[in-house]
C-alpha cells in the first residue's frame, strides 16, 4: 500500500509514537541507509525555505536517494497546466513528491492523481513534519508525552492546527491562546475533542502558559500574510512571550519556536536566547524526524 503524509492524522496512534521513537534512535545512532538507493524525490516548493529544504534534501541523501528541487517559477505549478497533469507526469519520472505550497487542496489533488507518495512539507493549513519534529524534541526530555501540558501562543495557524492533530495522537494537554478571530476552526477543535484529546481554547496567554511544560509560539504574520503585519501586531501584542509570562510556567519549562523568529515580536530576545529555549534542537530534529517519515513511507 502506498503511503502519503499530508497531516499527522494520516498516522495511527501507534504509528505516530513509533515514528517518534524511531527518529530518536536515528538521531542517537546517526543513522544512514540505502533505503532510497536508486530513487529520486522531487521537492516542489512554492514558498521559500531554509530548514525545510535543507532538512529534506539531507534526509533523502542520508537514506541513499537523490533529490531534484523545483520552484513554481521552474515548473508548471505557476502556470496554466492543471495540477492533475503535473502530478501524473512527475509520477512517470520520480519516486516521490515533497511539496511546500499554499493550499492544502493542492496536496490533496496531487495525491488523487499521482502514483507516487506525496509529503506535505508545509501548507497554509498544516505543517505536520514540523510538529512531529517538535514532538520528538519534547520526547527527548519527557518521554511520557501524555503527561505534558503544552501551550500555544498566537495565531491559530498551520502550526496550531497540527498541534491539535498531535494532541489527538499523543494525548498531551494542549492549551491554545489565540486572539478572537485568529483561532483554529471550530470543526477541527470539535474533531479533536470528539477523539478524546484535551484541547482548550482561550484568549488569555497567562492561562495557557500557567504550569505548562512546553510553550510554543510562532510569527504573527506567516508567509503570504506580510501585508497584514502592522494590523496583526496590534492584535497580537499581548501574546508576546517574555520573561514575565514565562515565569508562570512550570519550573524547567522549555520554549519552542519553529523559526524563523521575529525577536521582539512574538517572543523577546531574552527568551529566545535564554536557558529555556530549545529552538535549535527543534531545527535539527527536522532532519531526524523526516528520515523516520521517509522510512515509514518507503519501507
């Protein structure tokens, strides 16, 4: 059976936990293999990237494969060819598609028409590879993920939605502090709660951070929303993670950010560079988790 990876819910609970353990093992042993020997994966990116591109290219090479990188300017994604035609043509040439795009519907259409695996490297709706890597980062310090309170501050964006999905699969308590009008969709929250996830939504950042084991934040205006930056800054100002707010968290609480960070906006320089910050471990763990995801797809 061919596997695709568009959201964390594409994994069963057992598969999600197994991937975190496997990624941890791959990191500790500096795993290399020839799993993808003779295979070529095409990276199609409509959005610019540092960590996503580098971590995926390195992950494929660590598993013995090779990559071809394309942007929308270098492919028909930015022109008039139907996406279904692009999917079928690339399927005749390559062994997999890793796509960083805007709409989740593009990924879903690629899956409908491609005959090779498709991986969501980011969409406006979900960022599953990042949040799986974040779960690995938490697991390294507290293997019992179900015991955790995880806080999210800011926009109910692709990261927040993927953390909701992660709460379903890993069982941690998730408290989302988002301004009114910037929350994840009610349907997503209802789905998660219906599956037994402990997901709380508030507009009070102190409530989210209080007694938290991990605090996550992200930029206030994501890629493609730059024109909203000034207006968003007015709305999100009270959600900034500073030392005073962080002091409400559990002793030893760690701070996470998927990067790039706007220091002085969603978090302060002192928090970003402080002892609670584990953002560089997060960044590294993209490589190890994506190796585990690719192994799950191609094994």
